[in-house]
C-alpha cells in the first residue's frame, strides 16, 4: 500500500541542503552531489588545515555561500521556540494526528 503523501506527489528530494559543520564530510558532499542536490555546508577547521598541509594535492575548498548559511538561523530559532512547548519536546501524544495538532497550536501561539 502506498502512503497517502507519496500518492499525492509529495517531494522527496530537496533542491538545496544547508547543514552545520557536523555534516561536513567528503562522503556526505559526494552523496549530495551524486543525487544532484546543491549544498551549503561549512568546513571544519581540521579539514581546512589538512587540505592546506597536502598543498596542491589537497584539492580546492568546497563552495560556501555565507549569505545562504545565515538564513539557516531562522529555521533553527523556529525549532528552538517550538521545543519550548513541553508537549512537543516530550512527545506525550501517541498518535500522529494529535501530535500534528499540538505542533500547529504551538506554531500559532507566537504568531497570534
């Protein structure tokens, strides 16, 4: 049986991924590139120094757009604000429907 979201044509592949330094690895970048997904992931300091040690064999640094990365903060703050609602953080609701309702209410409260 096909889930309702898949039958409705829900997207499963993002156009762009913005991640923090914890996801900065060659394997993740290669995976995203292979699937045709652009990404903005800053490099860890150790990766920069290791590449510099290798000289010309270290390769080029990956493209990084600082303006796109700054917008990631908006999403992070939204999740942090939603996690302040104890019912969301502790996941008291057992069914997906009631949990979605709590998320909706928690998102509407600051907006109101």
